[in-house]
């Protein structure tokens, strides 16, 4: 797949902008990157905030998938590849849509669709060059990491995007079953004791599998639960 990258210094949300471009006929392969987002979004309507020019903030227009989770997995795997290639940082996948190093979040992804459109948008926010840990807001210091915390050779957000798209051009040609197999292999959530936080309840168990639809299977005592969407917290042993 060929990618057509557009850049803006500032916008509300690259996902929202790219959905609008898709409604106007933009083809799959269209990419929008921003230096700063004023209304970046994460899962469940949460905000995604990052200092200007500190992160890769981009959205990619891809063909729709029979299993939408596969689109997230393709971009997530490409992002893992890019971080390893350019910064020599090995990131793990945390279900359903994060990249983590240890238990700290390095990147988040968000997939959105627009009705019956033949395309979908996958947005990514990856922390690249953040202020030192002591200069970050107290609520973020223990939860987030950035490539600048981990790498001696630091790519720019634009260079990281170029590497991500180069790898994504291969992942979009990979069979969905093989994409899911690669995701399972790199997913730190599988095998972990987890707490699953849903809209109406919370439960704990061990994440044992990922279904062919991208759902997480969690064993809780004598039964298993299949989670389509929810927040997952990795629990420390003991």
C-alpha cells in the first residue's frame, strides 16, 4: 500500500480530521500527522494530551476489516517494529490498544469508523521526546514513558512515522490470522493476572487467550469470560 502523508502544526484530532477527509472521498493510505492536538481522543472518550512536538500524533486511513481489531493490530505491530528499528526500544503490546515498556504506557491507538464507509481510521499517539520524569505532571510520571527515557538515538516523530508506515506496508499484506498470531506473540497481557474494568462491573482473573475476533479471554476460577472491550490492569504476582 502506498501512503500519502499530510502534516499540520496543530489540530483538534487527527482521527476526526481524517474521518472528514474520508467522507470527502480520501482513499485508503491517506495519513494525517499533527505536531499538536488540542482535542486528542483515547478510548471511552478520554483525552490524549501531549506537549507540542513531543509525540508522534497521526492517523492512518485503512480499508475496513471483517475483524476491526485486526486493523489496530496491524498498526500496533508496525509501531513496535519502528520503535525497535529506530530507537532500539522493545515495546510490548497491552490489550486492547496500547504499547508498553514494563508497565508504563508508550503509545495508545484508537480505531474509528464512519457508518458504511469502505475505510476506517486508526490513530496512534506515541511518546517520543517528553520532558524528564521530574518535570512531568505528577499523575503521569509513574504511568507513562517515552522513547527519550529509553533510547540514546532518538528519532523525530516524522522519522518514526516513516518507519511505521514502511513496516505497515508489509503488515497490511499479511493474512488476518497471521496478524493475530503475531499480536498474541507480542502481547504482554496474555498469561498475566489482570483486573478488567467494565462500565458496570470489575473482575479479576488470568488472561489466557485472544479470540479470532480480538476478544480477550479471562479465566476466573472455574469459568472463563470473553471481554470485547474494557480497561485491563496488569496485576503484580502476589
